[in-house]
C-alpha cells in the first residue's frame, strides 16, 4: 500500500462537500456533557440548517449554544477518507421569511415525530481534511 498523508481542504472544497452530502452529526453540550447526534441537513447561505423535535437540541439552540457539525466519507479498501467540520452558534429560526426559506429546503424527517423546529448553525469556521495517498 502507498503511504498517505493528511491534506487540508480549502473552505470552498469544504462547502462543496457540505452541499453534496445530506447526513452529518451535530455535537453540543447537554446536561450530561458532550453529545453527538446524527442529523439530515441542508445549507442555507453556507450555514447548516436542520429540523428537530429534540428538546435538548431545541434548548441548546434557544440558548445560542456553540455547536459543531461534521460530515465525512471514507474508503475502507484503500484506507482513504475525508472530513469537514463546521463550528458556530446555533439559533432557532423564528423569522417567518427565514422559516419559509428553510422549509423549502429538502429537510424531510427520517424518523420519530414530525420535527417542528428549525435550527441554524451560523458558520463561524469551516475546515476539512483528506487522506491523500502519495505515489510511492
């Protein structure tokens, strides 16, 4: 197997991958400590938006909590992969015009009760990495 190395992805490449993948994980602090939840999402002006019925997530967003959002892809055969991380403050979307824009996005729930709250993570930073195989 050829040697590999980690290569930083540009912000543009990170946003491009965020636009192509629609499942990721939110990370935040709840009453019991760090929590990570899978979430389907969409982008709105380069911010991550998702619908949720989770009272823990709703409370964190209402409080303006800092959240991280991560997506990734991997190839176990060739030991390759990549990840993108978005960091920012979460907020409940309450403005009627913004809610209409969010609800027009492909944010259909996959499980559980129909989510009635929309959360937006205002992107403050985005970074990504890729495992690049080098010619040996």
